[in-house]
C-alpha cells in the first residue's frame, strides 16, 4: 500500500493537519476516514460530499477518483470542500 504525508484542511475552517494517508484509495474512502479521524461530524462542520481540491499538484477530485492516479504525493495539500 502506497502512502503519502499530506496536509489536510477543511474549506471554510482553520482546521489543518499533516497526516499520512494511503494513496491507492478513492476520494470517497479518504473523505470518510478523515471525517472520522478529525471528528468532523461532532464539530457541526458541513462538508458538501466527496470532493477535494489538491495543491501540489493542483486538481479537483471526486467520488471514485483514486488519489494515486492524480499524483497525490508527499507534500500535497488536500482540501475537503
């Protein structure tokens, strides 16, 4: 299983964490895992669905997109929207 250390943030909040995540999983799977790990639901933060923006490389991923296919790697910033 390939992994990367990425910076995860939640759009519209000041939440930002460095996390090691697998990159051979879908956007949906990573969104569910991040929401659970950061306990987003109990903080009354609304995330629109299974969509992320990325920086380094720049991209917009959704649903069943696999992170690795979009070159997510160490240093990528992932923004849940």
